[in-house]
C-alpha cells in the first residue's frame, strides 16, 4: 500500500518544484527586463 503511494508523492513534489522554478525564471526575466530598460534610460541621458 505505501509503495503505491510513494510515486504519487514524488509526482506532486516534482510538479510543485517545476512550478517554483518557472516562477523564479519569470522573476529573473522580469529583473533582467527592468535592468535593460534602466540601461536604455541611462544611455538616453
């Protein structure tokens, strides 16, 4: 019984991990975009 439950737990943890990594990737991308826009503003001045 417990052996059958283990894969489900692993699947769930993998799903949450991928969701978390996607979120962090989005945060990194947003930060990069902000930095690039700031660089453009500085270059204009």
